[in-house]
């Protein structure tokens, strides 16, 4: 992406923020008594409207993954229990994109908080109906396969739904609960080089396409002291997730995975207000007859931004990165809603953690626009030093 394109993108984001943002104020809690119950009943729609905060940004854009597109990012936040002053606001970011290359995709990542934060639901629901790319399996294959409509491209029609219901353990900061996934993928319009890929053929792929159906069950345990999970300034987060997929559950194959992730956030008051250093490390390892569509990946808006989505895949992936987040403090309300972030990191993919196929360095920077209190829209420009390429990302909420 050229400097001219970057400037145009930044101008578009600021313009859209001014002209298209809609935010509803937080509800003021009202105690009910016998003399006000009828009034409260009549005002319920108004209270629901005030409790809900809704922000939307949209317009034309461009990404190297999908080409030109019309994108819309929405952010819904609300309290499930409006009389609990300490309950985190539930967060539901939703992104939609209509692609010039054909098709569209929709993704929602809800974080819901119930019963004085004794119960949580974290999940993701995604529908994809667009062209995608498969570079094979393994670092060397991924790095040396040329991306094109005759080598890596295929069309994917898929729906993915996974999540975890987490229960707080007593009064501690530990959570434990069941985890699930239901996924269906239909692949068609297979490019000639992909059609002869050994992994694709071994997993039943044919020149005209293939299907994958997964149902998995497992568990998730986490330790969470973050002040606000969607955009933490302070605290620690550790998560361990494992799921198993089997034919008796309805899956096409038998396989499983385990992932472990650590995040930490620290305010830097000596640099001013709203200045945060965040760092993370994550490992995901799969085993068994893993569909190549569900192998461990590097390259997404939530890890090493700068690599094509899913370009690097194998049974195991790992990465670590640190990010500095800086919001401007100004008397101007517009300027005080703006900020930036800068990050650097490194990752790997391989058959297991002890046999990395190669090292994936990464760095980048991005614009932040506060669309709701402590909720940012972000535009990130990530660098892949191996290929010498820059990729751009538009998302609600932070990367981690």
C-alpha cells in the first residue's frame, strides 16, 4: 500500500467517524418501588434504548486479502443487568464486508456478562461466502507458494460458531466452563495447483471441491484480572482451551486442539493518561486427522498483522508480541477521541512447538478512534518483512 493510499484511508476513517457515528448514552439506574412500578413499565422501551450504545462506521475500502470492498463495522454495548453498577458492559462487535472479488462475509464476536459477572459467554459467529486462498501446509510450502487464482484460490461457503460458557469459581478471578464448536465448510472452484496438493487430496479433496463438518466439545479455564476485557488498561489474562472432535459427535474426522494464551496490560502514567503497554503470547497445537481448514494459523487481525489470512498453517502455531497504545489528551473533544498504537512481534508454524519451520517477524502501527468510552475502532497497517508487504485491517475493539 502506497503512502498516498494510506493518507486517503486515514482521511476516510476520520471523516466517517465525524459523519456516521451514532452513540446512545448509558442508562441511569432507577430504583423501583410500589408507587413507580407502572411508570417504570411504561418507560421500559426508553430505558432499553438508553442502555444500548450503538456505533457504526462504514464505507469503501481496500484490503490485499479481499481487494476493494464496502465494509461496515458496528459495535453494540449494553448491560444485561442495569441495576448492577459493577457489571461489565457486554460487547458485541459485528463486521460486514461486500467484496468486489465476489461474495461477502459477516463476523460477530460477543462478550456477554451475566449475574454480577458470575457467568460469562465469549464466542464467535462467522458466515463466509467469498474467495479464499490455501498455500498448503508447512512453513516452506507456505512461503514458496505464489498467491494467484490458479495456484491458491478457492471459493468458500462456510458458517462457524464456537464459544464458551464460563462460571466464576467462588470469589476468585478464575473461570471454568464448557466449550463447543459447530462448523460447516463447503469449498468449490478449486485452483489447479491446490487441486493436486497432497494434503488436500489426502483429506478427500476433489478437483470440483470438498466439504468439512466439525462438531467439537471441550473446556476452557481462564484467570482474568483485566479492568475491562474488551480494551484493558490493567490486569492479567491467562486462558487454556481444549476441544475434541469425533465422528460420534457428528464430525467428519477425529482430531483435537489445545491452546494457551497469556496477556498482560500496564498503564504508563509517567507518559500521561491513557497510555498502555500490552503484551501477549499464544500457542495453539492440534493433533489427529485435522482438516487443513482448521489447522493452526498465523495471519489475522488478532495476531501478526501483515501476513495474509491463513497463509502460514501447520498443526502448531505460536506467537508473541508487544503493543504500545496511546490516546491523545486534548481540550478538543475530537482530538481526544483519536490515538495510535504500535507493535512488534514474532511467530512460527510447524508440526509441533519444538520443530518450527521458520520464524515470522512482524511490526506495524495503527490509528485508534474512540467510538464509545473505552471502545475503539482501529485501522492497523501491518508489515510482513519476509515478503516485503504491508496489509491494512479495519476492526472494532483491540487486537488482544
